């Protein structure tokens, strides 16, 4: 993995980079908020390990800026703030995981590997087209012809997960993990609500969302005439 480590503690920065490089990862380092943000915006990284408390520009400000600019790189926050409300704030702001200090290097490494497995696909193209609906992975957009369908983040993630797994049955548990990661759980009722909303938006454009429930198993993408059966 190519990792950007944004951490102001010299000793922690050096020990983590040394350990990660020994595992075969490529690690770039930043000691301040502005430097970290600049590198995150300009570089191409698999994961950003982000200290929450940074000089000049804190980690939350960096995270919010990245998500505002549609940078989808996975972010793991490191923080001495272990209170549940602090973790919730970080996750809702767009972090993919949150690890409280002090922590073991083994746990950090395991979490990084887990993040990389989450949502990994072998999709070569940036766009997936099913029944005239076009999902653009890079632009994070969903189109019906030339008409953009405005999905919420959770609605988009459900559609993305299903389109990427075309031809496979996806369980509600897998959808939950794709949406929120292993640190949280999205109930089946919540998934159904998001799907219902997405279906209405697609119907308003004169099309049908090709995601159907497979009772007792999960959800599946159907193509052609099957979508209306």
C-alpha cells in the first residue's frame, strides 16, 4: 500500500513509518496540517493515517476539506480522544476508521489491511452501465442517460456496492460493512429505506433501479427484462 502518515510526533512518526515499511508499504510523511493536506490533495494514496491533533491545521479540518473536494482516499484517524462522541464526530465527517491512542502497531496494521479489503474490486473501468443507468466510480455520480440522479452518500454507496458486485448476491451484512465499515452497523430496515428512496429517484427519471431483494439471501442486480419481474 502507498500510505500518507500525517503525525506531528517525531518519535511516533518515525516508529510507524519504519514498521510499515518493514511490512512492504510505501510511506510518505507529513508533520504539520498544511503539509499533510497539500500532500493528500496532490498525491495518490491508498490510505491516509491522520493524527487528529496537528499544529496549524487539525486533522478534522483536513478530513472535511478532503471530503468536500471529493477525495475518496480511505482515512484512519489516530487520536488521544477516545470518547464515543469524538469517534462519532470523526466517522460522520468521513473517516473510514478511528483508532485511539495508545494503540499497538499490530492493531494499526490489521486495521489498515481491513480498510484495504473493504470495497476492493477488480473493476477496470471507471464507469459501470446497467440497463441504461451509468455509475461513475471516480466522479461518484449516477446518471440516467444524460440526467444526473442525486443520491445521498448512503444511497450512492449501496448502488456502488451492488453495481460492483453485479451477478452476485450481496447480503445486508456486506452492504452494511461497505457503507459504514466494521466499526458500525446499518440495519436491514435502514438499507431498505435507502433503497426505497433511491428507487423513487430513479423512477422519477423514467427508469427502474435494477436492484432486487432475494428473500432469505440479500440483494442482487438484475438486467434486461428481469428488472420488471
